[in-house]
């Protein structure tokens, strides 16, 4: 069985390897590590060595980022309904998400449409930028804002980390309809049980999405989820 010192040695080797990579190679390396984590998480009969491999890979993912010292254990910087979100603004985001839905495209098991005028105004607003800075340190908007739709049984996203457009992902729930137990946003902290997040409409989460493995559980029958996501880059 692998002991703690051997696990530390693996982490050190993985971290040393990343220092030899270019920025583009590092993005591919993150993808490979996240795929490895997803494969290990999907095994219900993991042995001791596989659990240790998962732990080592999760730790390496978290330490890949130059801002890794800011990342909380579960990846959450803040969660709640922001004070600036008036009912009028919330309704406007909902309306825009429905208006641009016909333009959405399917990516794997969900639909995505670029944010319109309302979403982009929120993304670049002082109120949202100041909120993210308050809880996650200095950031700038990446300029990327998406509406995401999960409206068919089986839709969802497997465990992954986000790309350079959403290293800090600010996710706001717009609508969640479910006849039974609702699906969750699931986070996979290193050396902890998965954390299930059930956002209420109007609630948002500020997530270190390039550092914490996360997924969207699969939609059940008669379940629909609609969210808006704002990308930020830690600086």
C-alpha cells in the first residue's frame, strides 16, 4: 500500500513536470488530469491505490494554478443572493435567457448560448466585479458570459475543470424545475466527500472552477435547469 511519503513524492513529481510545460501544454495537462479524476470518481469499487491516485491527481489539479494559494478547500469563494440583484434585473436575465435559447448550441450533454446585452452588462458591472474581488481577490472579467440549459432527461456534465474562459466561474441559478429530488452542482474537494450544491433561483456561487473538479448531476424526468455563468480571471 502506498504511504504518505510516496503520495507526497508523486505530487512533487507531478508539480515538477508542470513547470516544464508551456501555457498551451499546461491547458492540455489540466484536461488530462481532470479526465483521469473523472474516470477514478466513476469507479464505485475503487481500491486503496486508486483512492490515493485520485487524491494525488486532485491535489495536482489544485496546485496547477498560479492563484492556488487563494483556493478554498471546497473551491467556493462565496455563495448567496447578491444585494445588487433586484427583482427587475433578475426578470430581465430570465427573459434574455429565454429569448436567446433558439440560438443555443449543444455541447456534449447541455445547451449553451452566449449572453446578450443584459448578461454582459452584469458581467462588466462594478457591483459584480467588486463582489468577486471581495471574496476571491483581484480579478478581471474574461469577457465570456453564457446561458446554459439542461432541459432533457439525462442532460448534465461529468466531472471536469473549467477552461481559460471561466477560471473563476460565477454561476447564477435562473430557474430549476423538478418533480422529484433535484439534481445538484457537485464539487469534489481533495480528501473530502463530494459537496452537493442546490442553488435557489437568484442565488449565485463564486467558484474556483479551474482548480476544483465539479459536475452537474444528470437531469431526471421532468427536470429543467437554466443558469447564467460569468467568467473571471484571477490576477
